[in-house]
């Protein structure tokens, strides 16, 4: 029996080996420990999300400003958006957030095959969101809701909007395309990030001690969900009380 | 990692609340109310939902104080942006004649 075996139990030896492996393979040299590294990474993502808050915040601010100036026209324009698809997409994103959080939970309790499965479900629901979005955009295209490209002023006059106020309709629709477009871009980036995490999980990159990239990807994914939580009432539900 | 383990049931309960609040948002939006009340109701429910996602799904509840600083500061900055802008937009026409015009 070697000295090592007399000093440490088998479990302790394994823990020591795992720790050494993790410290060597995953710990960057500027950090004191893995928790230090993980907390720094999460903090970095939170700071990035703070800049995202300002980015989307200004767009929400604009919708509000134009609503203050011409509430009735904005409500009339909002009524033409497809709130049913918007609502379904809200549910899809909320469920995808649960899948993401379950993936991280599975990583915490070291069930790697579950992590992989939940990540694929998250990405799948993200793709589902984009498919509904594409369908919605196609319907918008068919209904002439793209100012500057496919837009019919006469239609809006027949809907009761004063000809002098059609500019507000155009600006609202422009904001709708910008906000949902940028949101869809974020979802796309999120799907790619989640799939990369799925591949890394498959390769045995993560463990209960180290799953920091997964955690950071989760923060990003949930933030995209939070943006949609505000987008849905702020764009789609402004005029539904007129139905 | 040192993140606190939250029971799976908590996550599922939060999702059910989020789904219920989504249905509530849609339901409220159909009730005949003044437009300003609709915006207020929609945003209040959305804020409630976002709070749940940030606290539970994003684990802000068990995050270090530094993370809390970032969250609170970004909300504060957003409030400054909104309040200063809307002091203008929401009060336009409140005075019969603007001094100096």
C-alpha cells in the first residue's frame, strides 16, 4: 500500500484528481479559483445585459413617445399586428426559459445527458419561435404592413386614420419591425450559443463544479425572454380593447 | 460552483405563474378601459413577469451583491431615461400657452 493510499480514502483521491484536472483544464490563470472565474464571467454577462437594457429601452421609449402624441392612431396601427401569433410566441419563449433553467439545474446535479436534452429542447423552442415569427412577417407582408416597401396609405384612410396622421402609423410599424427584428436576431444568436453549449456538454466539457459558460448562456437566453415579455403588450396589445 | 440549488418544483411553479400572467395580460387588454389604463396594466403585469424571470430563472436572488448593483443601476438608468423624456411628452398641451412661445 502506498503512502497516498494510507493518507487519503479512494473518494478523496478521486476528488483531488477531479479538482486538479478542472484547475488545469478549465481555470484561466488570472483567477484564484473556479468560483472566482465563474462569478466574474456571470458579472461580465450582467454588465453586457445592462447595455442591452439601454439599447431596447430607447426603442420602448420611442413607442411610448409616439403613443403620447397620437394614442388613437398608434392603437389603430397596433390592431393590425397579429396578437395571436405574438401571444403563442410569448408562451413558446417562456417554456424555453424553463428548459434552459432545467439544463443548468441538471448541470448542478451533474446529470450531463439531461443537460444535453434540455439544451436541445431550448434551441428547438427557439427555432419554433423563429418559425412563428417568419409566418407573422409573411402575413404582415401580405397585409401591406411594411412602410417604405409594401404599404398602402389608402387602406389606412379607409380604416379611419386621418391622412395627415399616417406618418404615425409608419413610425409605429417601423418601430415594430426594428424591435421584433432585433429581438429575432438576439434569439438567433441565443440558439447558436445554446447549440454550442450542447456540443460542449456532449464532449464532457462541464461538470457540477464547472458549468460557467452554460450559466452565462442561460442569463442571455432569459434576458431575450424578458425583452419579449415587454414587447408583447407594448406592441401587440395596445389596440385590442377596440375589437 | 457555489450557486444555490433551487428545487425543480420552484421553476415549474414560476413557469405556471408566468403562463397565467400572459393569459391575464391578453384578457385585460380586451376589457374596455381608458387607453392609459391599458398601457399601465400591460406594463405592470410585464414588470411582474420580468421580475420573476430575473429573480428565479436568472438566479439573481442568490447572486452576489455586485450583480445586484448592476441590476439596480440599469433599472435606475432606464427610469431616468423614461422619466425625463415623458415629463416632456406627457405634459404637452397641459399649459394653454407655453411661456416664451
